[in-house]
């Protein structure tokens, strides 16, 4: 996460060079690969309580939303680098909505397991 944020800032400050755009896309792909591992580990867990079952269900939804956020972010970067600014902004808006949804679902999942 930190490396991605730093790369985004550098990409914007440097005037959107192709080299940093490729790095962003690679970081998004790597993060999506890590999500597969997290999903696999979560799938192997059996909930012992109703709160645990709710947590598991909400975390799967959260991970799916986060994955979609990464997909739309990559689409935005690719569109921006091709000069399609309107398409890029549209993709980044969708990225933001999916990312916010992921955070909300994660917070709900945490509340379910704590309460």
C-alpha cells in the first residue's frame, strides 16, 4: 500500500511518465495476486460463531470490492496514458466507489466479529 501511494505521488509530480505508469500497473497486479492468497486462506477458515460467519461473508465481499477497485484503477491509468482523459476520470471515479465500499464492508466485518 505504501509503495503504491508513493508511486502515485511520484507519477503525478513527474508529469505522468510511462515508466512510473508501468510500475503502478505492476503493483496493482501484484496486489491482486495477494488478494487471491487472502481469499484462499479465508476460504479455509470455518466460523465458530454467527459473528464469525458474518465476518467471513463480509470480508469476501470486501475483498471482491477491493479487487474491482484495483481493476478500475488500472483501467484509469491505461486510459490516461493513451490520452483518454475522460475515460480515465470515469474509471477512477468507479475505482473510488469500489474502494470506499471495500472499506465500509471491512469495517462492518470487524464490528460483526467484535460484537
